[in-house]
């Protein structure tokens, strides 16, 4: 089979486009999902992290997060807090690590970042957030 240079160039472009398409399909789904919560800020799921800001003071959100961990029967691993940031780490029965980072972003504003496992788990992250909101 005799292939001329234009055919090789077209084949190279087609393979490049195919590889980029396959890469995009593997990287993009689940990377970014955004939903608006009723009465809350925007909830964004980006690269395995669920992030949102609640219109509540920092200390009540920290207490609600601690209560949510207990309600969901997760094993508490560590709980570190100062006036500006709290990091709560727990484990599920399946030994998945859950890390919840709370940041005091101002009066009546608390940022939350929830990470489940290495790659994230959107459903479980949303369930944790819902439990936190229910305790506020």
C-alpha cells in the first residue's frame, strides 16, 4: 500500500482528534457538576471536591458538621479547629476517608469543601452536605 504524504497528514490529524476526544470523555464527566440549592449558595463538584458556601456563622456550621458525622455513624479520625478554619476527618464503614474543610469567610458565611476518598464521591458528598444543612 502506497500512502502519500497528504494521506499520512490526514491520518495523523484524525488520530490526534480521536485521542483528544477520548481524553476529554474520560476527564470531563464528573469533573464539574453544578447545582443550585434551595436557600443556599451554589454547590459545585469539581475534581472530586464538593464546594459551597453556607449563609451561617462558622461555629454553628462546625457543630453541625460534627453532628452530621455522628448521625451518619462515620468513625471520627481527627478534628482540628481554630477561629478561621476547621478540618474534620472521618472514615466510612468501607474505610473511605472523608475530609471536610470549613473556612470562616465572614459574618454569616462559611465555606465548605468535602472530599470523599482519593477520587471523590459526589453522591456521598451531597448526602453529607444535606445532613449538615439539616442540623443548621
